């Protein structure tokens, strides 16, 4: 028997049909439609036509139903004795099976089973007969429910392991119902008002007329919310991960925009309420992503748009320059921040694209990451790690000051000077043994030539105080003694 009910709706425009398929009548109709059985095919079937064995007779309390299914067998052959049963006969001689006197049995697994009754007739000859039992599953049907606007909803029955039923009865929660056949993948329904409804879908097996059920509640304002891409995270230079929030669990198609170009499909389809998907990216390009419903009923419910963002470091001697890419949809940006080693280091404005870092710790790399909060989701850039600037890690020990000098005009060590490539504007004061300043450098006189007021200074020790500022603005003071030797 092969026929399917076409999808039909019991609505106000079909009063006679509505009466037939009000909730209390659905079960009666389906029982009539599904009153037949399917016979199992077994190898070496010895249920009948066996030499020396006559045909018995029995009936079962149920030949089809849902798991767990309890079946009670009853002998209907007059004069039979020594009645026993094999409830899971799979072929071959029944002598290889353990038979049972108990006529009741519960099938706990889905399948098509052959029940064999063994007995002896009044003449003592062996008798046997078989009947088939079909045990169906009760998996809850998987369905999607989305609000298309103004009280119109779309119910979807996508391909799913739980959707193996012949028919589906949909109770819309307002007293109306519909029967959908197994070829139906989606169906529209119009509510008269925006009252929240609980929709129940019952899957029904044609054999046995039973199945599972599931339900969803649709609150129209909440279910009108489109899907969102709540996070875009750069995993490595060529990979990003998108976190998708799909409250209606409707089929969505992922689109990508390359720079300012048009959005193109990526070929990826997403259906779960929450899902993560990896996409290819390029540190030299800006990609943006958004979701569009596959269902034309929901075509206006596009998701937010979210774009990639990157951070990089330009190393320099005096400071590292941290550069961030401009966000493609600037008006969507709520706030941005850059972390250094996991702590907030910079909160750039919408148009800030770089900042100097003169405080990175020495002896290890510093790692930077950009976070952008948009109207729809969060963007996490790549993590960029860099060594500290060279000048930042130059200590005062790298500044050389001689312990003695010989201002005798031989061109060798004739002046007292500071030697360093990493300092600017050094200030030098030289004192005699009584603490009197005998020399102070200036932009025009950088080194002490060993004279005091134009005359050669006496030989001996002199005290000095040198104040230095390195290229990143740090200030050092060095004190010591220099010997003047002639």
C-alpha cells in the first residue's frame, strides 16, 4: 500500500475539514489510515511447508507498535497442546532456539520480528505458525520554527536522523492542525494574533500508527530576532573562527565580503542554534562576514556584519610602533582596546591607528592583541609578539667615561668626555677637591680640555657628576672620579 496525505491546513476557510481534524479526531483518522503491516523477509524460513509439520494458528495482541512493545500471543488452533513460542525467529530449524511457554513478550529494540508458535495437534503431529511484529522508534521529530513577520510562521522538517516518519501531525497551539507527508520539508502557517503558542509535532509511522513528539514555543517578538555572528576570532595568520547564534535554528548561508566588494557566498550552510565555523583569512586583506536565511520567508532577517581586524608591530631602536587596521564599518564600532601581555594597554579612538610603546619589559617578548566591540559582536585580532626596543634595554653601564685623561696635546686622550650612542643631551659638571665647579659643558663646549679659566688645571683627582637622558626618555646620573695626568 503506497499513498501519502498531501499537506493540508485546517483553518477558518475549511470548516468541514477543521471539524474532522480537530485534536480529538486526529488519532481516529490516523488509526484507519495505518491499519496494515509489513512482513519480514528471513532466510531458510521454516514457518510452513515443512515435511511432517502441519499448520497451526494463533493471533497476537499487536502486530505493530512503538518500542517498547508488549505482545501477547494466543493459540487459536482447536485441540493443540504443548504450546510454546519463539518471539525472535530468524530462520532455520526451530530446534536451535530456546522456546518459551510464556505467551507474553516485550520487544525493547526497533525492528521487524517473526513470532513462531510451536505445538502438537490432537493427532500428536507437530504444528507451527508464524506472524510478523513491526516495532517502530519513538524519536522526537526535529523541526525548525521561525517567525516570518505579522504572525506568519515557517515550520521546517529538514533531513535529520530523527525525521524518518511517514507522516507528521502538527498542532499549531490555536486549535488547528495539519498533516504533512514525509516529502514535505517546510510549511507556512498564519496566526490570527501574536499570542505566544506552543507548537507540537508528532511523527507517525504508517505501520503501527505510533511515533514520537516534540514541541517548541514561539513568542513572536523573541523569535523575530535574526541570527548573529557574536564573535570573530583570528586563530592564526590564515584562519579565523566565527561563533554563530541562531535562535530559530533555521538554515543559514554564510557570505563573505572582500574589502569593499560585494558579498559572495562561501558555500557554508549552518543550522544549529549555536555553532562555530572556521574560515580562511588573510592578514593583508580585510574580510567581512554575514548570514542570510536560505528560506525566502526570512530573507529580510540577515545577521549583523562582522569584519576581520589585525595588529602588527613595527620594531624601532627607540620604541615599538603598534599598528592596528582600520575597521571597515567604522560606525559599527562601540569601543576598542589593545592588550599587552593580557592587560589593557591602549584604548584607541575610532580613528587612532598606531601608538608607540616605550615601556615594554626587557628580557622577553611583549604580545599585543586588538579587541573591537561592535554593535553585533566581538572581534579578536591576531596576537603579535615582539622583542623590546634596543634602546629601552640599554643600561647606564653601556656609557663609557674614562678614569683618567692626559691633556698634553698629543692627540691621545686629551679631553674628558662621555662616550655613548644611546644618550642625548648629557650634562657634565666637574669639581675640584674643595667642591668648586671647574667645568660645565654646554652645546658649544662638550668636553673638558683640562683648563680652568683658560689656564692648565693642576694634576690630580677631580670629581664629576654626569646626568644622561637615553633615547626613550629615561634619566640617569653617574658620579665618579677622573684623574688629570700630564
